[in-house]
C-alpha cells in the first residue's frame, strides 16, 4: 500500500453541497448532501496545482486526452470521511455511515409486574438468509435475501446515521469466534457517541435594487448548508449560560500528495476552510494482516462495508463478477469468489462540474455508502492476495478509483 497522508478540512463557514434537484426558492435539509469523493479529489487536485505540486499549462483544455489534464486526473485520493476533532487536534476520530446490515428496531416485550407493554429500541443484525420454502422473491438468481437473524416483534425506528469507526469494528468483530463472550454493541452506545444527523444551516438570500434599496421581485431564495461550527450541549447549562461542546466536525481526505497547510474552498459559494495535515488517525483494522488473513480463511468468506459510494459498471454488480452465476475473480488476484447477498439502501446520483473542461459531468448511479456485500471463497487467500484487496478502491473504472469511489472495510464472514 502506498503511504497516504491524512488532511483535515476544518470549515470556517457553513459548507454548501447541493443535491441534483432543480434549484428552487425554498430550501430544506434535503437540498444538501454529503460531499462525494469526486469533490474531495477536485479539492486535492486544485490545491496541488496552486502549490505547484501538479502542473497544468492551460486554464481550460479541449478534451480529456490532454497530457497535463491526464496528469492532474492521475492524482489519487480517498474520502471524504466525516471527522470529529478537538481544538488542539490531538484527538481526531473518523465517523462512518451506518452499515446497511444494521437495523434499529423497537422490540416490544410484556412486563408482567406492571401489566403493560414496554418498547425498547434495539440494534438488530441483518444477514443473508434463505426464505422459507413457501416464499419467493424477485431477487437476481443466486442472491440470498438479507433478513433479521432472529424474528422480533416490533417495527423499525430511525436512529444514529453516523457511527464511530470503533463502533463499526466492534460490530464486525461480533461474529468472530474469539468475540462471542464479549459485550455486544448496543443502541444506547451508538446514540451516545454517534450522530443522528448532520447540523444544517438554512439561509435566506435577497437581491437588493441599487436605486430603491429594496428587494428585487422574484429574487428572494434560500440555500441549505452543513454548519460544522461549535454546538451547544443539549440539556446542560451553568449559571444560566449554555455549555458548548469541546469538539466540532470536519472532513478527512487521504492522498499520496505532500501538501502544505492552506486555506481552501470546499463546496459551493467559495466558502473557506482550513486544510491541515493531521497524524494519529485511527486505522481501519485492529488486527494485523496475518491475523485478519487467518480469520477470513477460517470463515471461508468475507463481507465488504463501503465507506464511500461506489460506481460499478453493471449497476449493483461489479464487472469482475459473472451476471448469471455471481462468480468472479477478485481484482489483482487469482482467487475466485461468489457473491451471496448485498444490502444497499438506495442508489446515489453522481454528477458535478469539470472545472478544467468547463462543462457539467454526466450523471451516473452509485451504490450508497454503508452498503454491505457478502462473499464466499472457493479457495484460501494468501497474504499477498489480502494485501491487494485490503485497501482496494472497488469501483470498476480507473478514474473512479483515482477519485476515491468505493473505499471499503473488509471483515470475515462465515456462511450458514
């Protein structure tokens, strides 16, 4: 693996990342979306150009075959990942999307003493599981439905949208034989340390007529943006004054480029952020490569949990898998795997603006971050095989890989 440097994007103002919806006068929280990997890649490339780490001769170029343009596009990055940090930057933690194999479920149980029904929200695991013989589905051939491991009476509930990386690793490790007797991750823990939603700032804008000093007719509109400033701690006050949290939110981007601390514009409306190199970021894996290899080979399978959206050539299906059998060879290895199931929330539109060709990019569909894919192995992995896929970017197109679409974390999985 090439050594990557972690850079923190610390917003100095609310950041605008608009959805693909037509622009209207009224804004809502749905009008702002988590930034795509291509936005972070564009930031890294623009900063590289500004700091003379990359060279491009023209302000705009006519086509994608331009040599300078291709050199800029070859700069790789991963992210952005949501980050939570303190003012000293001594503690920076990554927050990841809720995995699609987790469900918040309000399970009902009878309380005999009170003679009433109590409801408590639980964290429920979803996993590939065959349907009963008298049931059917329209899933593609070879894929198992993803269901609750144990049926529970109740209904799904909303909950934490972003987990800490530590919580995700605990969630994945619960299925390992070595962790059967350890305490399981709970909804209360997620609610305490995770984030239910990102703070949204709604602003009203108006165009002023220079002569009358009044608003221009039809030119009143709103924008929505992420407000990552310091927040008030809910329910706490001292001597009538609010208590402010000692941490705030930003983004982490990883790249091979060696860049200086700078002021950058990330997102729309050219709002400023600090761009800082940071150390001590938590690793994706607690186990050594050798230990992880042993666990995956013992389980004869693994699952991928995507941390960023991923773009495959065939919709939900990677190009290296056969459409009819769902069998294929892992990228950069000779190991054959079988896709058994996948859990995907909904597809995400990916578009944007090409600031060098100076035209909009075509819209494409990506599987959403948090999606989970389950695979079985036809043969054991070697250490070199594992190292090829451990930090692999899983999109099919090389440029999408450079942009960071398809970062994922691997964990062992044993099929029933």
